[in-house]
């Protein structure tokens, strides 16, 4: 355990060098690669050669998104890939994807408990072998007494005003500020996060007897309350209800029928997009309940037919939800949350299609769960490479009132908040906006003369300043740096419209 403590201390020092008071970038990929290497060196490698190659490929693929760009999705993928690859190397039997996911999700939360547990186990082992455990045993031996002493001291201070006065004369905040500084808390947090990978524990095999359901568990199944007749009636009502909604969507969304006065298509689309997602999820849960191996769907052809019809209607509803969201975006522009909603709706629609395939091919529920997990992983992995800022900027400017004469005006305040990645889109479309002439400049731009160019150059300067530190490097930022090297300043300053409608000279 001494070697593992030394390796953990080295990783904490590396994290301090790479992360503390620094902007994340390629530094995170370097740290995770070092963590994976140390985990592989310090823990027993029980995997065969093929799985070792699979683990290497997994960690390499998991680090690619954070090399491309640092965002919450790419960081999540990289962390999960690092934990899963370490688990693959240390297990004698190939763990299932569900075990991999549960283990990876538990690792960040288990760090403090595992750290204390391993220290305590090492201390007990040293006492059993009658070996002095040195500083580690001393710290553990004082931990509980000091904790209880602090509790009693707090009680005494609350009961004794003289002790309270003495303690008030001591600047406790200054002392605690030294002991609990931001840097020391950062070290402790990093140690807790990396310890489960530095000292891996093997997944416990479930005993054969544990897989058999107990008599108590099988004696009263609550699912038996949903009999065949109940499920049939429910499906008939659900299909009728969903048919009404589907018919309305076909008429108003797909057919273009006119809505009542005072209700726009954008409002109609916005009101129904997200509730339909919840509806589809609840429907999927009911379908899984009805089509379970011992359920009504396995016994009645009518129930199976009703379920297939209902799943088909839910797929149509999800397509309608996608169209609703598109109409809403056309009317009120694109945002990061609305892009995420598109992805989420595609995932739900894909899940419904997989349910349809599972029912028709009579595959087990385990296949459906695994297929959905693979679809989710592939979708999120691909989305982690999408530069959402560029997509949003290009879409909003291209579909703006300034460019087309219809739609929303460009919300430059929101575009600036997306970061320097929008600079190429601003450079590409600004000259065309100035040439369209849909409105006077102040109405069209919503900004004073030259302000757009000034903000554009300010974002470029912020990007260059961030790239001075090599630790903040990412492939996406490198591509933007190459663009800014060829276009260092706003190329459209000479044609920005002035308040009188004439171009502004540089």
C-alpha cells in the first residue's frame, strides 16, 4: 500500500500542476492517461490479451472527445472510459456492460469511503502481524479520539461562557483558512477521486444461490394485479386517445391546417414538444410491462396487436414532437438546450423503434436494454464531437430576419456568450447582412456602429490569451487559432452600415 500511496501523491502533484487555477484543455487528457497507466501498473492484470487490447482501445477512444474540446459531455465520456478500462484490466471474467457502468458511476462517490476503509484495513493487518504501522497507524489511532474531543469541546463551549470568550479571542477563521485552504481541499478532492483507480477492488461474484428468487419474493408478485383484461382495456383506450392526438398532428403540423385565431403554429409546437417526450417514456414503460415474458402480451395475440399499434402511434408522436421543436426553433432561434432536446427526442424515437423490433422478433428484455445502451452510447459519443456553438451561430444567423426578412432578429448577446467558436460564422455572414438592407442599421444590428466588429475582435483576443498556456490546448481551439492567424481582425469593418445607411470606413 505504500507504493500506491506514493503513486497517488504523485498524481495529486500532477493534478496540481495541470489543473489548479488553470483552464482545462489537453491537460485533462494527459492526466487521465497517466491515471490509467498507473492503475494498470499497480493493480493485478487479470484480463487476457484480447481484453487488454480492448481496454487500450476504449481509453484511447474515450480521450478523443476531450482532445477535440472540453465540455461536460466529453469530460463525462472520458471519465467513464477511464474507469471502465481500468475495470476491464483487473477482472478475471469479462464484466457485463451493466456492471461496467455501475462500477464507473460508483467510483467518484466511493473515493472517501474506500480511502478510509483501506487505511483501516492496513492498520488492522499491521496489528495482526504485530508490525508497527508508523505514521499511518498513528494517524488512525488519533482520528477517533480527536473527533470525540472536538464534539465534547463544542458542548463545553456552549455551556461555559468563559471558554467561549477565550476561543473568541483566537482567530479560528485564520487558522482554519490555513488548514482548509482552497489548494489543500483541491488535493483532498483529487486524492478521493483517483484512489479507487489506484487501488482497484475486484467485483464480487454473486453466489449461485443468490440468483434464485426467494419464496418471499415469488409468493406475491404485484404485477399479477394487472390482468389480461385490464391490459386489453387500457390498450384500447390508449390507442383511441393517441389516435385523436395523432390525427390533430397530421392535420395541423403535417397538413398545414389553419389554427384558431390567437394561436400560432409556434405556440402550438412549443406547448406539445416536451410533454410528448414524457408521454412516450410512460408508454414505453407500460409496453415493457405488458410484454414481459409472463405478461398478457405473451398469452394474447390481441394484446400484442394492440401494443404494436400503440408503439407505432408513439413513434408518430415522437416525429410530431421533432417537427414541433423544429417549428419552435424556426420561430425563436436555436439554443444549446433545444439542440439537446433534438438529440433526446431522437433517442426516445430510436428506443421505441427498438421496442417494436424486440416485440416482432420475440427477443428477450435483456437484448432491448443492451440495444438501447449501445444506441445511447453511440449517440452521446458522436454528439461530444459536435461544436454546438458553431452550429447555433450558423443556424441563427442564416435563418435570421436580417438574412431572410423573416424570423427572429440576431441575438448577438447570446452569440457572444457561446464563446470564440462563433467568430468564423460572424465573419462569414456579416458582409451579407450588411448588404441585404432589410432595415436601417440600428434596427437591423441592434448594436451601435462597429460594436459587432469590436466584440468579435475581443473574443479573438480572449481566445489567444487562453491559448498561451499549453495545458489549455484542444484540437478545436487549435483549428480556431489557425483561422485567426489567417484572419486576425474583423474583415467586415469596412462595410458595416452606419446610422445613415452608408458603409463605415476602417
